[in-house]
C-alpha cells in the first residue's frame, strides 16, 4: 500500500512538500539580516542612560510601538531631533535623566540618514515614469 502511494506522487512533488514542511517551522524573518534601525536600537540600548521617565529603554523597545515608531522616524530622518524630544517628553517627563537619554540617542544618529524601507512593494505603474497600462489613451 505504501509503495502504491509513493508511486502515485512523483519525486519532485514529494521533495517540494518536504522542503515546504521543513521551512514552515522557521520564524518569520529568520532568513533576513538585522536591519540598520535594529542595529541602532542595539547601540542606544547599550550606550545611553537606561531610563526615559519611568521606563527602561529596553522595555520601551520591546513593548511600546509608539517609541519604536518615533525613534525609527528619527533614525530615518523623517522627523528632526526637536520633534523627537517633544514627543518623548510628552509621554514621559523632562527630567535630567530623560534629557540625557534623548541627547544620547540623538548623538548616536548617523551623519546621513539612511533611506527608509518601503512599507509597500513597488507595483510598477505607480511610478511617474512608468508607461500607462495598455489601452489607456
């Protein structure tokens, strides 16, 4: 019975099925390298004062999407340091320790902001230099 079942499926299908099954156990992004922003977060977590207001920087990085978003925006040059400081102090405080942490984060920014990753893939015709779709006057 097993022999009949195996001969019913060609070898390439069995191989492909085994490959898919083995890869499905991998964590999402396991094949990706650490992003530049992730490396930046590692640097500031190790180099900067550990508290922003009542919160540990590591806790903010792991549990606060707003902090991740605003710090990523700062890193990619989407907001300036003054805007960053205003946002961070709006949810924490403006103590000396918080100010030192913010100053440290800003001091560790790259000289030139890297290009921000695209949230959506390029769909071709979305570019202004792309030809119009067929049949368009």
